[in-house]
C-alpha cells in the first residue's frame, strides 16, 4: 500500500499535467480554427482584398496560434519558454537541414502571395499540370482539374516552375486552322468563315476577326482564323465555331480534304 501511495504521489502530477495538456490542445485547436475561419471570412468579405490573401493570412494565424498552444502545453510539463527558445536556437541548423524542403515551400508561399502569379479560381498550368486553383496556404497550392481530380502541389515546386495563367487577362484569342481543297475558292471559304464568326455574339469586334491563307499543305490549302473573346467563353466558342464552319462548308460545297497518298508501281 505504501508503494502504491508512493507511485500515486509521483505519477499523479504527471497524469494531471497530461490531462491539462490534452484539454489545452483540444481547446487551442478549436480556437485556432475559429479565429482563422473568422479572419478568412472578414478579409474575403472586403471587395478590395483578393480571396487569395484572406486564405493565406488565416493560414498563418492558425499556425501561430497552434505554436503558442504548443509552448503553453510544454509549460505545463515544466519546460519554460526561455528554455525552449534556447533549445530551438541550438537546433536551428539541424532543423533547417531536416526541413529544408518544407522551409522552401514556406518561403515560396510568401513569394506567391507577394507577387500573385495566380489567384483562387483561376485556371493555370504549373510545370505542365493544369487545373483551377482552389486553395493556397503556407505550404501547398491545391488545384482541381476539369475532370474533378484534386492536385496538391508544394509551393516550392510551383514557384520554381513555368506558370501559364489562362485567366489572368479578361480576353483571349481563339486560333483555328481549316483546310480546304486546292480546287476550292479560298476567298469564298474566307467569306463563309467570317459569316459564321459574325453570327456569334461572343466574338469581340475589336480586334477585328482575322482570316488568311497561311499554308499550302500537301493535300490542303490552310486558312487560319483568329478571333478574340472573353476568357470564360474560349472553349465554348472554339467548339461552336468548329462545328458551325464545318457545316457551313458542307452547305456551300467547300471540301475539307483527306490526306492524299500517291502509290507508284514499277512495271515488271
């Protein structure tokens, strides 16, 4: 009984400290989530501030609160903040070497927010991976592909890659190539193309639609069409004009030729 009482006396404070630490962790995690969520909503509600910045700031606040909670938990076990700072200072080099990839992602996250090569909701291609940006936080950029596949890319990799932002400008140019037979009238074909373009309200009048003969191929005369539209109309307009011009060619007797091949046989 004396041994049991002695063990209870020695282990009791540790158990109580562990329970307190667990309670602090749970409450701290909840508070961090509530505060960061409130900050995100308040910042994003301001029309003058981009949503990307709101998400990033809320993420930073959440991690700062969690760090303070961790220091408080360590204090419950008798580890003072000054001692913790001294230990972290002594281990800075080792931590930096072990987490150099994570620290690189953190630094890249700040650079992305500072220079804003892309924002939430924009369609981008980062190093050959394309999708709509759905989240940017301290360490990763999250995207969703057109077929609804989630892509998570470390910020360090995103910042070090070539970024193609298809949504940055309000307008985009649609380039299309149509091949007609050598026996067809190129001017008539151009008129048919421009007629279909003029019938679509999504095509911007300025810059004016442009169509020219740009190549004499092996089996076709190639006409290139260039029109401008709103960035959001790009694919719908491209698909619509492809079908509309093909059907108009058929109605006007303009042929879209197949590749030709000539077979030569040597007489025996």
